[in-house]
C-alpha cells in the first residue's frame, strides 16, 4: 500500500457512534412529524449550522443521508422557484431548464438532474482552470449562449472541495453571476464546506453565506458514522412550499 494512503472516504467508527446507533434503535423515531425527541435534536443542529454559515434565522435546513440526496433536494427547490406551483402538476413540461456545474463536479449532480426528469443533457459541464476550479468566464458565456438559444438557465452548482482534486470554485464570482441572471446557487460542499470551522482555511469559502443552498456531509471531517449530511436553504419559506 502507498505510504500516503490513509483509507477510503468513510466515516470513522467511534464509541459515541455506537451509543448513537443504540439510541436510534431504541427510540424508533418517526421524523415525519409528531413530537419525537430527535426532531428537536435536528432543529438544534440546523440552528448551529445556520450560525456557522452566517445564514439568517429564517433559513431552513434538513438532516439527510448524504450530500447526494441534499443536492437532489436543493435542485428540487431551485426548480420550484423557477417554475412555481405549476411544477407540482405539470412537471418539467412548461419550459426547458438548464443547470451548470464544474466538469470536476460529483456525479450526484448529474443523477439529481436525471431523477428530477430534466435529464443529463440539461446539465452543462463547465470547463475548469489550471487549479481545477470552475472557469467562471466560460460559465457566463455558456449561460448567455443558452439564453440566446431560447432555453432557461435556472441553477449553478458550485463545488467546494471537488472529489478528484479538492478544488474550490470561485463562490464570489458565481454569486455575482447568479444574482445578475436570477439563478439559484447551490453549493456542493460534501468534502470542503466544513473547513469553515478552521480559522486558517475558512477565508477560502468567502461568499458561501450568499449561496441559496449549501449541502455538506458530517460523515467525513466531522467523524460522524454513516449516513449524515445537511442541507441548508436560505429561503426557508420556499423550502417548505416546495415540499408542502
């Protein structure tokens, strides 16, 4: 084995994880409602995450099984924002929607587009720069080209710690483009979002607080056993209306 191979991407087993699994089995909670204790734990954790990422108190959040599912949910909210209540009945038939992500983005972004019925052809893979981050100039050109072609851009998915290279996209530049074009900015921070806990590294995430949604895993750097991730949504009302 290569000396610098430190293991697969996997949550570390911990004594606290054993206790958590015992409690999970014993409580047998229904997280769909009612008044079960884990609901209050989830609300508290989401509140801590709002504070950590400088999101407003009106923001919403959800603990889910991984950033793959969190990205699916984030893009669902973005689609609802673009198409409105009619999407609940008419689906994607109203007009073609286009999303964008780095060519280095995780395959879960493509799978989310497929599961939402928009198809992988509706996802534009933006070229990357020498540091493997998204080329934001190329992104702007692709958005303009799609608008000129008569299709509607609706979301950009940035990578904060891409799987292959650990690249972090230029969040400020993507925020500016999304604000200008009325696009949803979803951050795939599965690998890197939690460097916000580091005083040394957090400046690399400048602008993440302006994103519309952020997805990240607890079962990586937080050493939580599988499966635990978080989705934060700045517009809590929109989050609730999407799935009401």
